[in-house]
């Protein structure tokens, strides 16, 4: 079925709204971490709930758009290095989400996909930090990021498992993938 111009307009508008929502979650998380700091590099990744929703409903390109938007936001708040690290983590994460969603065809829960994409997000960030530093200096931090990725990936995945049935009932996104 050929996509019409209304579908294209819907996808652009929906991506913009979802990007704004993901950025709001990122900002709220940054404020939360100011009050309750975690060790370097560890974050709950609340905005990844929105990214996975986008990936599962609108597809790869809009989800990558959200990762790019989050990276630009990180650059504005914390500098170019933070933006590069965010972008690398986002790309690793979104590609993992997309491939796993496509291959699993519903056999892997959002929690499982979220854990995998969270771990890959941390892997991408660690890779970017190593590139910036010019050495694998940060590799020793990987076990901590792996554990935090599993924990927070589980939390965000459970959140999406709980909310997705309600969002699917809205049927807003079902015909726009």
C-alpha cells in the first residue's frame, strides 16, 4: 500500500511530539539526578521508553531521529563530547531495538528488548568515551554499566510492557508504520 501525504505528515508530526516527550523525560531525569546523583554514566534512561515506543510503532527512522534529538539536547546541556557519547549510545540502542523487534515478532517482551538495548546503549557510550579519550581507559567501568543497564533496562521495559496495551488501544499509530 502506497503511503499518502497525510501519512507522511502524521509521521513527521508524531515524531516531533515524541521527540519533545523524550527530551522532557531526559530533562526530568537530569533534574532528578541533580538531587539524587548516581555514579558517572549511570542513568535510568526514562526517555528510552519513548524511543522504544517510537521504534515499535513508527519504525527505525523516527526512532533514530529521537536518538539524534537527544544527542543534540545533550550537546546543548553538557557539551559536544556528551552529545557524541549520547549519539553513539542512541544509535547502538535503537539499532538493537529495531533488529530485535523485527526478528522476535513479539516473542521477546519489551522488557527483554529494553534490557538488550540498554546494555547496547551503555556499550555505545563506552565506545564513544574511549574514542574521545584515545584509549580504552573506561573499559574497567563496563561491568558497572552492564549491571546498571540490566537493572534500568528492566525498569523501562516493565514500564513499556504495562503502558503499551493501553497505547495500542488508542490505535493512533497502528496504520503508520
